[in-house]
């Protein structure tokens, strides 16, 4: 693996972790706030919805800034829309599979811990940390299989 591809994977993982940090804080706080007025299943579903929306917003912004120069033509004047579409297709494919893993594992663990009478903030924290490991493994594997960082 050359240095540029390694750098791309490191930036990709950094963006995922920063996105999850922001999403985690928001999700855990939301879980704690709504714990008195919702059941454990509703709490875990609302928590995952908040977490996913915050993650995608933060990750999308960071990924854009890291990769905006890769789709400019040789003269550096115009965006190559074909490359942009291809990168977006690969990114959506990569993140979709990772999101399926995360959105099934995290609510299940969160719900299970809430039924064991863990505090909502602690349950959300434990579920997020366990799920993020799987997310990173799946996202990196899918980035490799879709050749997300392969130079065209």
C-alpha cells in the first residue's frame, strides 16, 4: 500500500471517529434526557436516529474537505462530475454496509443494557464503543472492496 492510500485510509478513519465522537455525545445526552418519558425500546431507537443524523453530517463535511481536490481536472479549474459521482457511489456503498452493522448492533446492546437497569448514559456509551469497533472494521473492509481510494 503506498503512502497516499495509507493517508486516505487514516483520514477516512479519523473522520469516522470524529463524527462518532460528536454523535456519541449527542446520542448519550438525548438518551439520558428522554429516559424518564420513554420505554427502553423507544429510547434506543430515538438515540440511534439522533446519532446517525449527527454522524452523517459531521463525517460528510470532513470527508468533503479532505477529498475536494481529488475531483478537479488537470488545470485545476473545473470539477469532474463523473469522478464526483463515482466517489459518492463508492462512499454510499461503503457506509451503507457499515451503517447496517452499526444500526443493528448498537440499539440491540443499548436496549439490553437498559433492561438490565444500566443508567441510560452508561448504556449508550457502552453500546456505542462496542459498535464503533465493528463499524470501523466493516467500513475499512468495504472501502477496500469498493476501491474507494484507488486512483482512477
